[in-house]
C-alpha cells in the first residue's frame, strides 16, 4: 500500500463494553514492538481508560495532579495558566504526548485524555470537530500508524475521529444485542461521507471479541450462535468484512493490560488477529 503520512485508524462501536480500549492498546503495542512502527495512540474517550492502561495508575494520577496538557488542550487550542505559568500559552506538541510508557515502549507515544474532556467541549460555544485532524496533519506526519480509541456514542468525539481517520475498526462481542450499534454507526458514517465528499473513510473490518462470560469457550452455546448469525447478517448488509481471526476468550487480557505478559493463556492468540489486521493495512 502506497503511504504518505501515517495510517489513521479509529476503533469505534456505538455499543459500549465491546473491548475497544483493550484492542486499541494491544494493537498499538503490537505495531510498536513487533513491527517496529512509529505509533501514536490517541485517547478520545472521556473515561480515559486507554491513558490509564498505558501510563499506569500512579503515573496517570501524577499527570492529573501536574495539570499536564492532554486531548482537552488540543481541542481548546492552547495551554491555560497553571501554577507555573501566568498566562495562556501555545500548545507544545512535546508536552501533550507521553512517550516510553510501561505498556508501549520507546516506539509509541500517547495523547492522553482527562475526565473533564466532555465538560470542556459541552461548555464550548461551538467545538470544531476538525481540530484533531489539523493537529495530526501539522505535527505527526512522521508517524507510521495512529490508533484512536473512541467513546461509544454519537458525538463531536465521533466526528473528530472520522475527520482524523482513513479507516474504522469495529469490535463486537457475540452476545445479546451484539449488533445494536451497527446501524447507528453505519448511518453516522454515511452522514459524515455525505457532508465530507472529499474524505475517503472505510470500515476496514469487524473483529469478533470473545472475551465474554456469557458462554464457555470460543465455540459457545446457542446464544453465541444466534449472535454470530446476527453479526454476519448485519455486517453483510453494511458491506463490512469480518476478520477471519477472532480475539479469544482469555483471562490473560486484564493481565496484559496491566503489563504482565508472563502467563498470557489463550490471549497470546491476539497476535493472530493483529497480524491479519496489519496485513490488511499493508504493514505485514
């Protein structure tokens, strides 16, 4: 795949609890450590789970206490006065990215989120959804890959992710109401395309995330089979491919998110999906 600038992928589903943050974090880590790519991970979710996964609890608390700049300041367009500065100041790119995180290593940087992210945008007169795309365009053309972890709602966060992205990755769990977010996402994407006809954005695929306690094993029982039929039908109606490699049921994923890769269990099979995903992007 011919490439100019980074490949930008947003991990989105309008349904919560499907494992977006875990998938975004582990794909970023795989790209940085296994493929030796220069990676930027962006936390576009006010819950800030991706930030905490990469930075760990102590570092994230220190980041909050220090009033360090984050995705909030990118949308605001400046750094406000703090205990060490007496006036608003320009936003320094180096100050808004966290590097060499415990989970990511030297090839991965993170733009963290804060819990007041949503409040900042709600209180703004007219938030500009193109701000993140401009920030990436101006500052991160040297990156190979950018992965954006998104909130599970239709909002300015979603539109900002669209403007910044070439591809959308859709995680889904094979359970009751599995595809409730599919038509919402498809409608949202089509609305964006209609208003931004020069912007090419595609769903690169749907990944089945089996990390659910509602069934036993990846083969599961009747409920999982019904859910899989619905996923295949609804994905097909939207024209979305489903990745062949699924993410397995495993207790290893919470450990991996804490940085413990010593006893991964079935979670080591995540690399099979990651390899397929990056082959589709042209990196493997």
